[in-house]
C-alpha cells in the first residue's frame, strides 16, 4: 500500500511539473522567445528577424536587426519542451545603423563567433561593396541573403577553424577588406 502511494505521488508531481513547463513563460516555446528572454534590457533586443536557418536537427541560427539597426546573430537549440540560447553575437553595423563607421571604406563588415566551448562557430556580416561577388570562410562559401537592399552573408560549422575571411570579385580575384 505504501509503495503505491509513493508511485502515485511521483506521477502526480511529474504531471504537475510537465504542465508547469508547458505553460510557463520561463520556458520559451520559440527561438525568438528564447532570444528575447535572454537579452531583455540589453542592446541585443530584436527589432526585426531577417531569417531563421535550421543548422541541425535542434539548432537554429537567427539573423536579426536590433533597435539600433545593427545586425545581430543568435544560436538557439530546442530541448524537449523549450528553446535555450547557445550564443549571442553581433552589433555589426549596417547601412541603416544608428552608428555608422566613418573614415574607413570597408567592402564588408564581418563577425566570427564560437560557441559550445569552441566546438561550433557562426560567421555573419554585411557586404557593402558591389565588387564583392562572394566571401569564403574555412574553405566554404558563405551563403547570402538579400534583405531590404542589404547583402547579408553567413555560414556556420563545427570545429575551431584557424581561418580568415576571403573576399572575391566576379572574376575570382581576391579583394582586400578595405578599398
């Protein structure tokens, strides 16, 4: 009799905990909600999501604009019932940023970030020069998204690459980062 009471109590507690997890705001149900919860009151706040890219079975790379018009990036993953943030990176100036770099004529503004103790990485940035046809990182072409007249490049991968960004023109000539 006592053993049955313990089992019933354990089942009731597990069911109550499950209901709490599924209904609580403390456990975000979307990648965006996880990011917003993690960055509340910080400069990383989401103004507009550009794209959410599935990077593996449970991982999502989210490119978004913050309230200053800068490009930010977050990597999230889905647990059994909710999302958690693995990494936040950013503040890449865009042509629409409140703060714009002056005095230097960049072809692209690019950012690298490692996460999961350096086992994974994400790179992203804005291509500012029409002469840039593609960007390579870690022997891999970065993918490109066109968003409101901006050319946004990104890539992700495993490992801790000792690589750098390489910019190419349409004839496959290497370009310097600055003009």
